[in-house]
C-alpha cells in the first residue's frame, strides 16, 4: 500500500530539532524520517525562504515551518549509477543514465543527477543543474558547483552558445532527406530548430542512426521533431509506437563551449567517461 503524507508543522518554541518535531506529528519512524530528509522530502521555511533540510538534528527557531512530502513509492526508488566524464572544479560533466532525473520534486531528489554528484564527487560540493536531459534519455549533462558558474551556464544556454549533439536511433529510413536537414516546427508556440547532420540506415532493423544538432532547447524537442516527420525515436513511449520494450534510443553525445571560468574551448564526448564513487 502506498503511503502518502503531506504535513506543514510550525515550531512553537526553540527547543525542537527537525527530527523531533516531525516525529511528534507523524506516525513515521525516526529511521523513515531520517531517510526522507536525506532523500529531499523535507523542506524548511524560515525568514531566508524555503529550502530542503537534510540534517535531522538541526535546531529550529520559533516560527519556522517544516514541510514534509512523504511518498513511499518515491522513497523506495533507488538511483541509477551516473558516471563522471570530467571534473573541472567549479563545474563537472556527467554521463546521466537512463532513468535518472535531471531535477527533483518536492517529494524528493535522491534519484537526480545533481544529488548523485553531491554524494559521490570528491571533494564534495553542492551541485546545480543548468540544463535538462529527459529522464528517458541518457548522456552528457553539465552541473555547476557554485552559483556564479551556474548563472554563467544558464546565460550561455539562453544565448545558444553551447553546441549540443545527440545520437538517436529512429524508425524507418531517412535516405530521402538532403543533409543537413533542418526541422523548424514550432513547439508550444515557440521557435525551435533541430538539424539532422548524419544518417546511417540499417535495413535489417529498418532504423536509422542519426546525429542531430539542436539550436534551441524546447521540451522533448528531438522526440517531437522526429515524430513530426514520421520517424519517431525508437523506444519513445510518448511520441512513438508505444511500449516497445526498449529504452529510449536518444543520447546526448557531444558538448562544446567556451569555459566560463578560464575562457578556453572545452569539448566533451560520451565515450570519455570514467567511474567515480
């Protein structure tokens, strides 16, 4: 049975610890509450705003509010294993696996790429996502490790100064297309552009392996663009043929940009990763 609890608890005096106040107002055990805190399901509202709180023994101030968002299904999820591609100090590049999230929710963040990095990268640092990669996709993703670098990368993504290439296996033969082929179908009322750079057809599978450059970053852009021309990505349960039993065959394979720290050109390919943690 799924257990789902949402609680908003105000500290009436300055004697409460976070774990103590939660234990007083829920039927969850302290071990369950500690796990939920570690997994990002507890938030602290104070004069500084609202942010996740993970330290069970933190002493609360009068008037501060704990927000608990407990879902037993979310808590039972285990993160996949991410692989480090490069540690550049103030940012790092990772190979995010299929099934791992780019961002968390109020119910938890323990299955996200940034939480994996915070727990496994040495020396330990905070990690800030600066762009997204679909949970169903895998491949290269950038994490910043301080807010200044995060702001710089966010600006670079807004200005489209980061080159991003994706590898996709799509249904059917793209042989009739003159390459490079531009798909500029608007998505959600916004301009969007994907460019198919290369295509290699496999007649035995009736699929094509394509290299795609995206000039914009709309939600599910490649998946929606490829489906729009009749060649959905293999394994796409949302825009393709449904449940094919395969993972989504879409990978972020290449990133290139001017480093916001030292101004040098940086390029990363998917095959350069190494284990960490």
